[in-house]
């Protein structure tokens, strides 16, 4: 079954070239997927000319785009004709099944929430994405959308992450952990302890592991890591920085003398496998979970391969019926009708 994905061609550090190159890679994998393109025609057409199939797809011209340092409130007021906003509008209007952007994260969340609204039973959307975890991947959320969270927010994140892990990681019973400063029941603040109590009393109890620490995440103890957006974003940036630091250390070490260079030649196949496993492009494509529509955020500094992965993620999420499955599971956990108003958050 064919579907259409809306692309913000002007979002990201090296737009529109990287976005278009990434779309071409994704189109090779998903030949039955069409794109609805939004961007400045004068800047976009020279890059599209390299790909006849993409050049034949609809391009909606706009000279407006959301700057990387724009405040979300300003982007929401002034960016109504921006490439990002028009791509989100296409999802709302039913012209596209999902939108993908590498633009300003805060602006993307603000616009998407304003235009698409949230799913029934969801108070706040969350940014969810995969991270390396031992010999597998783990879904982590929230990665920056919600700095302060209440008990029910974390429970909703757990529900959404549980569904996301089943779809993206293909796990029938993904284990859920609440990120904490210790694994003992008395550790953490009232919010995280309250969320743990609610999850233990819900149908998700069978897959709720309990509290996990930062080191448990990288060891792959659980498949879904739930936390507030402040903590999640800090953890993500530290993980990315640590990986970059060790890569730099290794390069320096292997260039230090002729023996080190010889050792590198011998170890290169193994190092290549490690590099491929930790390649951040493989994990690119974080979904804005909880919205009444599929929106995927690509890392702004990614290359074409990474953006292609973000598009692939959007296609998978649409075809798996992600939002319908979130509503079903949230209804079971909450024990109420999915269309009823969300309970008050403490």
C-alpha cells in the first residue's frame, strides 16, 4: 500500500541537500512511498535535479523556514508559512501520513502539538528514540520535550514507549524501566515512586522491571527507559559526547607511533564492526509520541544516511498503526474510555 510522507526540506544544518539525498536513499528502500516536498524552489530544484523520481513529486514553494535558534513561541506565531509548519499541516489535512523534519526541535514540538493536538488520554507528547544498549537497542523517552513531569505523565510515557518498542524493536514483551538514582524502592522523588506504584498496579506490571540507573541503560537491562525530558536530554547528550570522546582517543592512540598503526591494521575489521554498531545514524529518527499524527524528528547535524533512517522510521510507524495501538494500550492501563478526559496530574 502506497503512502505519502511530508518532508521539511529546509530544516537541519545542511538543508536542503542532506534532506534530498536522504529522501533518495529512503525511496530506494521504499519505492512505493511518495513525498510531499516543502521548501524554497530556487534552492531545492538544483538538488532535486539529481533524482528524477523525486523531481517529479509535488513541491510546495515557500521561502520561509524556521531558524535553528528560533524560540518555539516565535516560530509558532511567525512561522505559519514555513516549510516545517506546512509539512505538519499536510498531516493534519490528510495529504500526508507523516511529517519528517531535521529542524528546530522546540519549534517542531510546539507546532505539531498546536496543529495536530494530542491523542485521547495523553496530556503531553514525548520525544522517543532508540539508543545503543548492550548488544541491542533501547527506547528512551522523554528526550527533551517535557522538563517537568508528574506521575501520570511518566505512566503515559511508559505506555507509549512500550508500544514504540514493540513496533520499532520488534519485541513482543519489552521490559520497562524508570530511570532513577538507585534501584531500591525508596530511591527517587515522589513523582518517580508514584509512577512506579501506578505501573505495578496496571496491566503493564508484567513488563515493568522497576527502577534502573544510568549504567543499566547502556548494559541493556531494559528495553524502554522512561524519564522526564530534562534528565533524558542530559543523558542523551552525555552518551553522544562520551562516544565522540572515546572515538577521538582511539584515533589519537592509533596514530601515536608505527606499532600503534600496525595494531590498527590488525584490529581494523573489529573496530569497523564496533563503529557500525555505535553509528548514530542508525539511531536517527525520534518520534514525537502522543500526537494525533506521526511526526519524526531527525538530528539536525545528520547526513543523508541518517536522514534516510528517519524517513524509514516514519514509514514503519505509519504502517504499524502506532497511534491506534497507543490508544488501545493506554485505555487498558487507565481503565477508562480512550475518549474520556485525562485525569488530573499531580
